[in-house]
């Protein structure tokens, strides 16, 4: 994803689609700005409370998270979509 484009983020559990604008610092921030309730604690990739399942697509991390992240999972607080993605928050 380049700095000029947006990406769509689809919530797999209800098919809700939101646009991720390049100015958003993280997926967590973007979801909160759309009034989507997401669990979190540290906002820095330490705790893993904002863990979500990446259904499709790819993300880039602002900084490599310190919390353990399994294959197919992402941390919303420190990642951004690299193109269109689908995630499951549950």
C-alpha cells in the first residue's frame, strides 16, 4: 500500500466494510474512529489484548510486536493493512 491510497477492511463476522485511510496510525485507531468496540490494553504490541484473526490479505507492523502472535493472527494496535484485508475480531 502506498502513502496515497486507502485500503478496505472487512469485518468477517458481519461483512461490515470500512475504509482505512493512510493517516490512521493503526488498525485499532481506525476501527475505534468508526465506533467499533475492540479490546485493547497497551496499544504498543506488548500485551496481545487486541489480537484478531487475519482472514485474508496482509498487514505491515509499525514496530515488531513483543506479544506472541500465532500464524493467521495480527495485533490491531501496531499494524496497518497492506492492501485490502478481512479480519475477524472474535
